């Protein structure tokens, strides 16, 4: 858990594919945003209840099945809004392994800020793994989904993947994100659960070649 004056950031590994689900808890309102509910919505609901948080928003880094599989159940249980980058909306319609919910998303773009009470969550468009992949920035933290792992990056050989776009994205992360920023990936694929951008620039081969 990362504790700040305004918010807390919590992470749990949930599901059979080493997915990390993140929960941002705004202290002022008690509202929470869940990032990438890929599995077990009942586990996420119990987790939020234990934290004393009310889920009002669901933020998707991209639309692959292992990041959205629990979305429908969570929406039904909470009535939360869910946020999706505009290019990812079109991509999801073309390659639906999981049907899109009947609830319409709140469409976002890079540069937008999602407000969760007093907590500001910035949207950074980071294509490469999928056309509308995003990272979410919140006060010294970057939630990277499948864009950047600890010592790795997301695959580009799946539908919607683009190696050139990924290289541009990784170069942008390397040059624009402060080194002290804590990186929170979408999977526990590396030697540690989290890292910093400075560590990744030094030790992540995909960052060194970007």
C-alpha cells in the first residue's frame, strides 16, 4: 500500500494470470477507482469493503480479456462509471473476446484528468500493446497496465499491437516520466511487484533500446 495525504493506493494479485488489480482510495470522499478488474469481481468488492471504500469508478488500461473479465460483474454491483480511451473503444468493438458491457464508457484521451474526489488521476495515452492503451498517473505513481512491466513490456504480436508505436511510447516514458516515479505494472512478471522509472531506464532492456 502507498499512503498519501489525499489518497491511498492498494494493489492485489488476482486471477490465474498474475494480474495486478489496483485500487485508488480517495480519503476525502471514501470513493475508490479500480484499475483493470480482470477477474473475481466478488473478491474486489470484498476488498473495497474491507478498506471502507465505495467503488465509483473503474479505469481500464486496455481491453484484453484478462483486464476486463470482471468488469460486467463490478458494474452490476456498484453502478460505477468506467473509463476507456477513445481508440480502445473502437479496438474493443473489432476484437471482442469479452463482450463490451451495455453500460457506455466515459471516453477519455491522453492529457485528460479524471477526478476522484480530491485525487487527480492523469491519463497518458501509451499505444503499442493495443491502440488505446493508457497509463494512469497519480502523485508520483504510474499505473502501466501491459505497457511497461518490471524488466519487460507488453507484447506487440497480438491484434492491435504495434512495435513502432511501442518503441515511441517507451521512449516517451523514458524521457517524460520523472525517475523517482513508482511503476505499478498490470502483471507480476518481473523480479519485484513495483519499481521506479529510473531503475527501469537502467535495467530494463526494452527501455534501453527505446
